[in-house]
């Protein structure tokens, strides 16, 4: 399965798009509002006229970095 990383163009598109993908396909949520979507999921978004854009390589790298290298927790 090929994963495409996207960002929605508005908060409304994000809510509608995430719901549609979660109920009709698969979606992976990353920090900074980056989502991993299979190619078939893009067709769902296009059919429903939900606006999105492909995430840049930098945005994807930063999101993955936040998962793999979270900020340290300081206990007091």
C-alpha cells in the first residue's frame, strides 16, 4: 500500500476529510496535522471535494521526528 502524506487546506476540510477517511478507508495521523493516506483515500477526498495538499518533505520529516524524538519530560 502506497502512503501519501497530506495536509488539509482548512479546519473544516480537516474534520470532514479525517471522518470520511476513517470511516471509508485508512488514515494515519501525525503531529502538525500531517496525515498518511493510501492512494485510494485521495479518490474519496476528490469525490467529496475536500481540499487538501501534499505535505512537503520537510513537514513529513518534522512530524516523524516528533514521534521518534519527543521532547524530554522533566519531572519535578
